[in-house]
C-alpha cells in the first residue's frame, strides 16, 4: 500500500496561496520521517497535492516543482470560485477513494472553512493551527502517528494532539509557520485528472459579487519588515509615527490586539493568536508588552527589536535587542539614523 | 410577522454558543505547566455574543424568535442568561457527564442532533455561530454542524444583506483572504460570524428582567434526544491530547536602558546589531 501525505493546494483566480508550498515542504519531511518504517515493509510513501479549480493545469505543474510527486486535479467550471459545498464534496470523495494517511490544509479563511467540513464528513480528527508537525512513535500504535502541536488557551499552553484510530489525520497550519521549500524547476511528477458528481444545481450557494477591499486589507503575513504598535502608543495617532518608520524600512504596520479592540487600527493589522502569524526578517515591537497571545504570532521573526518603557515587559524575554525607553524618543531617533544610513549608502 | 399563502411566516433563528475561560486572564502554574482554573472568570465567547445580537436584530425586524443552545457544564446557565438578556427567547443547555472531553467532531455531533430536534419542532431559517471560540480557536464546530445537517455554510459573515423568508434565501457578505464576497444561499443556512455582523445592543429592560430569573431547558444524553453514546465525549472524539506543555522559553537578548546610555547611542547600538545580523542589508536595498 501507499502511505499518502496530502496537501490541499489552495488557489484563487489562478494564484496559489504560498501556504500550500510551505505545507508541501512539511509533507515531504513527514514522509521522510516514516521512511524507516516503509523500508521494512512492502509499503510505499507519496507526497501528493490536491488541486481544485477551473483551468488550473499550470498550478499542478507548479505544485510538482514545489515537491508534490503527484497532483490530483478537480478541474471544472463548478469549481471556478471557492464554495464550501462543491469543494468539500470533492475533497471528501477523493479522500474516500485514495485513503490518505495525513491531510494538511492551510489555516486561511478558505482552508478553515473547508477543513472543518471535510473532517466532519470523513468522521476524522482535525487539529487546527498547528505550529509543529512530526511523525512520531506512540505507545501501542503499530506505526508512527502525526504528532500535531498547537497553542491552546490563548497560547498559554502548548498541546500535542493525536488522531489515533481515524484516517486521514488532518491538520491545518497557518501561513508562515513553516518556511517555503526550495523550488526544483526540473522536478517531474504526475497529474491525475479526477471527476466528482458535483453540479451547479447541488452547489448550495451562488456567489453574487466580490467587493475589493484593497485599501483596508494589508497582507502582513508575508512582509519582510513589520513595525508593530501596542497599548503603549497611547492612542491611534501613534500609528502615524510607526507608519513613517515602516516606510523607511520598506515594511508594513502591525498591531497588538489591544489596539485593534480599542479601534485604533483595523483588524487586518493584528498580530497574534487571534490575528496573523508573521515571521518577518525584522519585527519592531513598539509599546507592546508582549502578552503570550501576541508572542505566539511573532516569535519566529528573525530579529525582534522591542521598545518599551517598562523594563519588566515580557516582550524583552524574546527580543533580540530591547530598548527600555520612551518610544516617542526612540523612534524619531531611529528614523534619523536610518535616513542618514541610507544617504551614506547612496553616496 | 407576515401572512403568506394562508399562514403566518415567522423567523426562527438558532444560535450555538460557548462559555469560555477569559483567555486574557489565564495563568499557568510555572512548576507544573498546568492551567490554574481557579479564579479564572468565564465569559460568553465574544464572537457568539455578536452572533446572538445579529439573530435578535433580524427577529426584531421580521417577528419571530431566537433559540440559543449550548453544550457545557451547568455553569453555562449564566452565558445562556446573557443571551436572553440580549433578546433571545429560548435557551437549551445540553449538559451531562457523558459529553465531557468532546473534541470538535463529538461536539458537532451533539449540536447537530440538537438542531435537528429543534428544527423538527419549529423549523429554522438560520443557525448562527461565532467564527471561533477564544479558548480553542479552532473554528471547526460551526462548519462541522453545517456539514452534518447538510445546510449551506457561510463562514466569516460580516453582514446579512437580505433575508427572504418567503422565497427562502439569504444574501450574506463574508470576509475572504483577499476581499469580501457576497453569497446567496437557500434557507436554512448556517453562518459563522465576525464581530461586524452586529453591534451588541444595550439590553431592553423587559429582557433584562426576564433573563435574571430565566432557567434554560436542560437536555441530557438520553432525553429528549437519545444521543448515540459512542459518539459522545471522549469516546466519540477521534483526537486525544498526547501531551501538554508550556511554550518554549527563548534565550533573552540584550536589553539597553536608554536613560543610562542616551537615546541616540542606544538606537545606534540597536541598529548596528540589526545590520550585523544581516537582515538590514536587504532592507536597505543593497545587493550583496
């Protein structure tokens, strides 16, 4: 038999969400972790992508270059725009046919909408927002199981969840929790076209229109630099200063939950357990105390520069460099020095 | 209330709610890594409160009623009362020892069977959930219930634009990753709600008074619905907790006191370190 490690290749309008590539990287690693078991048996192991949409053949090829050995494609007009029912019916039918061992889905709005429905229909377990995934030995289990680790209770606790007796073992993972795997332009793989009995009549929903919301919808997950503000800003006006610094650094503005709840800045800027997970090269935390709920969303940043008046603020526990002081003195000084640096470099 | 085809059409909405520990106030025993439950206040899950507000808003527009259901320990009564205070009419608490330890699959089973029973007594138009509960943050129960009932699912709903009880459809605006989407689904539809779906109203005095003494119906594992024991609680849960721990501690970095060394010098040291780490060169647009 083949032990299949599946990744849902999320796409919208012909664009794959990068979380799918991140998950293909994870699936390859998970598959390699059972290689020792596979070697002892007649089993095989395969990393496979599941692609749903309309006219998505080029994306299947891209998935192969990111590590899928095989892509099952559901390609039909009924799948042009995401709708819960056609998509979940499609995935359920493929999973019933091929019996994957592990099924990973990005914890995006689309992925969360889909994963809960699919897991319920397959009567299996689903662990949301995993931060670590591993195939590991578990007592009384004949084979390694997916150890799915995630924060719970607002990030105060880290729990490892098992799905012992049901398949597939399903998990969702937020964008940017894992790194993008290297693209192999010469990778070869197979594309398998599948069909399922889903029609426009049974789709259960009609998308009437899309409302572009570009102004409000910042994509902080994939920014290289984030300058984030917290309660210590003292008010919404402080974000103007952060924006100036963010622009000087070529980055975007983030925020703690307190600022979003207070209405200082829209939700799309929120970093943390109930906001976005980010892993920029540089994360500047200004006036953010660093509650656990915030930390779980940004602790994977390469460099964390924290500015806070309170030297006991928990953000200093994870900061690469911490500055204890008044952010309204520190940030203007930072702006001056960065501008001077840039000028010096351009000479 | 409207008279159509010889009968009155009334709106009936159901809201699935959860009582949760206030995660902002949780403390962990640093020795054992266990949750200190004692003294942690419980609250009505904030997203659920907005879902109740939305259901009540449409009830007030169209006439009808709002039923609230929750699976949880007896103390959940206080959260159900809070929903009554917000304008819900009927509360059902599904509570028994057999339900405890349920993961999202077992929870969605109990809620779906309960919705089915209520739908048979008194047909439903919409079922609401919060987009997620703040303790588990899984966002799985709403989609799970909808899948079990085969009701269309609209997640991350921010606005109900149109609700037509005669022609049996609802038009909802929902958030997606890149934009908002307007979606039309037949009734009954299941919605999971963002906070934008409705403002929490100030309680009307009669609702407030009614809520103070309100006792929800308590449903058990046997009555009025005879649940399948194999699908309840721990037994009905495919996932189990393998281990629990506290988040990894990072090695703390360097902390500089600006009032000791001066702001300019502190900032310079910090920026030098950013540069030395290599992340800054790409930020400044320099090619290496």
